[in-house]
């Protein structure tokens, strides 16, 4: 009975160095053989005498090195390796095993000295016999004539040999399979040199396996990316969410190579409810509720990371896990997270035990992230749709209010257009009046001018068309709608009707209406709405109060932010931002007093209106005085309306000024840079860039140059923003020519030299 022989560990430094040296020697010898084989006559007498033995060594080396590590299919490399082992190393039996992760066994891939049927029936567990032990230990293992070993090893017992060697096939630092070689008696055992050559062959095969794995991994990545790309095209706003969830389950099965997938979302009774699935019965989807604190789901929620289990049947504490109820053993649970919160779970699994690769887990994680975005987009889309529907309902209920607001907006637009026309009519008329002597024609022109100013007065009244009582405009909400809901809102007013403030009535009433609507929203069960207006020191104070739910401190800090609302989808979040804008334009202030559950009071303060004289045309002496105050100046006029531009140029030139003009902002700025101008007059609405942009550029280039803004919206513009943009004075359409000269005189006085 011969002793079992085990070669030294091939991973030891000494043996590794020897292997490297042998490989270098073989490659060097093969190179020499190729070089000298072309001219045998060149060999000297001594070399010629040694040539037969040297040619045998060269042949062995070349045959082994001829096994390509890349460029061929793995099956071709395996066949070549078996051929070399059987022929070059004169092995009676040779077989290449690779590890099957799904079966958890070593299975044959190629062989010599075995029947074809043997390749289909043989499989070896890790640690079982010579081959299994070599794979488990990842080291070369050898046996010679070992009868006890043959009894212990089913493979050797079935296919007996006198000498056997099992060499690990490595790639990427781990064993992927085993290269086995055996000799029957009376052949001698494998020599150390032959074992080393077997290691070289195993290295070649390992490189081929590594390349195969790399190619398969790359293909897998590409396939998964394509799956995710296609799925991303279906996660669009407005898509049916049930269809998106069902498709996500299909994609998850393909990404993880699994047969079952499901998506759990928060249920109404706690835990998760299955919203979609693949490979599950309809009854399971309707009846199963997942406990988010137990089993694999509980582990996933606790760690906020994917949780995988090879075989849930053997997992401690899994007796109540819903996965067992649907017949799964292998399972992967991935959290569906949005903004650092878990909003659901994506499950994939199989009825058989198996492992999930890192690539599969990462791919399902990406799918879960896409699914979370799709769910959020769908939710936001639903809120937007709900908001639109709420706005439509509110529009139907507040027809009177909406009509008044629409009329006011329309009136503002019409007024601006009329102001442009009236500016031309009145300007031309005044120019003609200055040139026509007394007589019937002058009287007719005076009548035209008077009619123009009457038209301007009509325009001002048109702008105030929507100036109706704020309480009346909101009556449909605080009375009709509230009564339809079965609640009562009592309205209490204490208004000083003799108060007035400087500003636009339409904008002020718009702000008050928004406060009233907010107060009504805060009292869904009814309550008391108060509206008070009184004189306080040098201003007017207006209060809107309610007995509603109050405002929390964290909401108070954001209540004036545009689009921030706690009333979605019925409100857009613009109401209080509109109020703040109105108050700011009227140089007022806002104060909010509120306590949770104690109601809210919003107080607006505005400066009291100053006394004004009725505008009348100044006498000729005043016009002459204004003209005298205006030094001869170089003026740049920017106006896209041809008639208004021509009228301004003509009027200013008639007063003795040097005038240049442009029809758009960019051309005007180019002329400003190339010339020397004392004053710039610019319309607000210009092609290419606005009048405010022109003012900013002028101040940046020459800060001391006064800028006059021409506009028909003077009463709506925020003075503070105009000053920030670089506007010094404003000329509101329509205007008298003497007003133009007076504003010009004021602008010239602003110059440092003045």
C-alpha cells in the first residue's frame, strides 16, 4: 500500500517563484526553437547532436503555450487543454471541472478517457474526495495508489487510477474549477516537471475562464442597462401607475434572473400591501399584508439597505414571513427610497434556494430608485391634476369674483394700449397747437386735445372697473358655499369709510380678498370672520381675523413664499405672496398674529393718502419757465412705437435739445456707448431688452447719467425695484409735452454738474 502524496502548496512563495521561472524558460526555449528551426544547417556539431532531445522539450513547451488564453470560445480552450493533458502528459484520464453556482457543485466541462455519458452524470460537491478537496482548499492535491482514498472518494472509486493530480483553475484570485489528470498502472506517477506543466495548463484555462466571465459580466451589464433604459421610458408623468408597477415587476425578474417579483407599498392598516406582482396569484396580492417589523422586510427597514437570503426556510425568525406563504425560498428585498425615506419595498425571489450576485442586487436597487421617482412624479401629477380640478370648481363657485378679476386684468391691458394711442394723439395735438395761430383750426385742435384728456380719464376709470367691495366679491365663498357645506361663517365688519390711501384700488382689493379667502379656508367647520379698517397715527390699518385653526411657527416662516401652501390641491400657494407684493408696492407693512387653535389676525398698514391738486395744463408762462430751466442737452430716446418716438424727438428738438433715437434696446445702448448724452429716455417695453435692462446698463457704463422711464403702467410698478434698476424719473403715458419738458428739467438737475 503506497502512501498518499500531497505536493507543496502552489501558492507558497518558493513554488510560485519556481513556476514563474519555468514559464520563462519554456517561453525562451520556444522562441529559440522557432528561430533555429528555420535553418537546421546552421546548427553546429554539438548542437546537432543534442537536437532530438531539445526538439522534444521545445515541442512540449510549444504545445502547452499554444493553448490560447483569449480569442476562442471557452469550450474550444477546454478541448485543447484536455488534448494537451492526455497527449503531452500521457494521462489516461483527464477532466476539467467548473463550479456551477446555482447547483453548488463541480460539473465536467470537457474530458479525455471518459465516455460522453459520464460527462452528463458526474458532479462533485465542494470538499468531496480528491477533486472536491482541491477546490475547497484551493490547492494542488495528489494521490498515488491509495486504496483507502479510493474507497473514500466516489469519483476515484468509479474511475480508478494509480496516480491522480487535481489542480485548481484560478482567475481573479479565486478558484473557478479543477483540472484533473490520472494515470493507470503500470505507468509511472507524474513527475514534478509534469505536475508543473499541468499547473501551466491550468493557468491557461483560468485565463480563458476569466475572459469568459468578463465577457458574460459585460453582456449582463449591457442587458441590465437596456432593461433599465426601457423601463425609464415608461416612468413618465401621467402614466397609469398600475401598469408602471406591473412592468417594474417584470423588469425586476429579468434583472435578477428570478421567477417571482412583488412591490409592497404602505397599507391603510399599517405594514405593507402588495400593489403589484409577477408569478403570484391574484388572491395573494389581494389578501397578503406584510409586517414591516418582522422577517426579511424588518431587516430591510432596520438597515435601510437591501436584504438577501439564500434560503428563507432555514432563516431564524422567518416563521411569520409572508415570503413563506407564497412558496419562496430565495428572496431579495430592496427598499424603495425617496428623499431618505423608505416608501415601499421591491421583492424578487425563487422557489429554490439560490444566491443573488452583487450585480443583480445593484441593478434591482437602480430599478427601485427609478420606481420611487415614478411614484413621486405620479403623486405630484395627481396633486397638480387635483389642484386644477379644485381651481375649476372654485371658478364655477366664484363666477362673480373671477369675472371681476378678469375684467380688471383686461382693463389694465386695454388701458396700456389706449395710453400709447392717447400719448400720440395728445402729443401731436399739442405740437400743432404750438404752431397754429389763433383761429378756427386752433379751436378745433383744442377740442381734440380736450377730447383726448377725457378719453384718458375714461381709461383711468376703466382701470378701476373691478374696484368693488372685497366682502361682496367673496360672498359666494363665506356665505353660499359655506351654507352648502352645512357650516356657518359669521362676518363682522368695522370699517371707517372715510379712509383713503395712495395706490391702485384693484390691487388693494385683490390683496384683501386673498386674506379673506385664507381666513375662510382656516375655518372648515365655520366660525367668525372679522374685517376692520381704522386710522392709526399717520397711516391706515386694516385687519382680517378668523377663529380658525391658527398657524404653526414652522409654517409662519414660509407662509409668504410663492407656491407654498397647506391647502393643496385647492389652493396654489400664491395668495399671501400676492398680498405681500401689494403691500410692498404701496410702501406698507404686514404683521401676522396667530396661535395654533387660537385663530389668526393679519394686519396691513398703509401710509394715509396725501392731498392732491387736480392736474391742469400749466399756463404758457409756466411752460416757458420749465423750458428755461432745461439747459440745452444731448438726449437719447429709446421707443419702439414710431409715432410716439417721432413726437418725442420733435418736441425735444423744438425746445432746442440735441436728440438721437433708437427703436430697440441693443441699438440704443450701442449709440449710448458711442456718444455723449446728458439724459436717456427709454420705454419700458422694448425689443431685444427691456427698459429696465437699458437703465441698468446705462448706470453701469455712466452712473451719473439720469434715466427717465416711459410707461403706461406707472401706478403698478414697484418704485423700489425701479430705483434698483437705475431709473431716476418716470413719465407716465399719456403725457403733456410740458410734462415731458418738466421731467427733463428735473433729470438735468440730477447731474453732478448741476
